[in-house]
């Protein structure tokens, strides 16, 4: 999975199977383990770890969730 930063809580992603789409994190932001991501500087520190989007503080979201929720473009 590859990612590219976009505006707000959206990310352009390309999965290992070649699909490209937009993943909207806004429904997760501010809930549970994702609360720290309300801070834009923290949210922008996303990186890929073992194929899944991850942030400082052991925050991550499963690649399968990204793939199932993304809007294919």
C-alpha cells in the first residue's frame, strides 16, 4: 500500500493489488485510539508500517479496512 497526503482527513492510496482510491479517515478521527489524530500535525505524521497506515503512539488502521472503505478512482 502506498499513500499520498491530501486535504483534511483524506488519503490517496494505492493497494498492493493495484487499486487506487481515496480513503476518508474523518469517520474515525476523534474516536477511541484515533483521538490524537484530531491534531493535524499528528495526522500528517502518517507512515506505512508493514503495509498499513500508522501514526506515532501505536495508532494504525488495518490495510484491509482501508481497502474495503476506500472509494476507487
